[in-house]
């Protein structure tokens, strides 16, 4: 393996590590959003919303659809 090939391989490895770290952080973020959505839904039910209302409200909050 020549030096140029080695440098390219090292770049690819670095890019793969960056991609893996980004994916891991994205998973953590989505997990947090899911937990917050469940918490919001449950709180809506506690406050007297029916399931359909709680679901619509929770989705609209999480997607920024509230006007």
C-alpha cells in the first residue's frame, strides 16, 4: 500500500468515525424527544384531554404545528 492509498484510507476512517458519532448523538436526541412526547401525552390525559386530543396536541407541539 502506498502513501497516497494510506492517506485516503485514514481519511475514510476519520469520516466513518465522525458519521458514527453523529448517528449516536442523533439517536440520543430522538430518544429524548420520544420520552418528552410520552410525558406530554400522559400529562394531557391527566388534565382531562381524551386520547385523540392528547395525541393531536402532543404531535403539534413536537412538530411545531401550534399556531
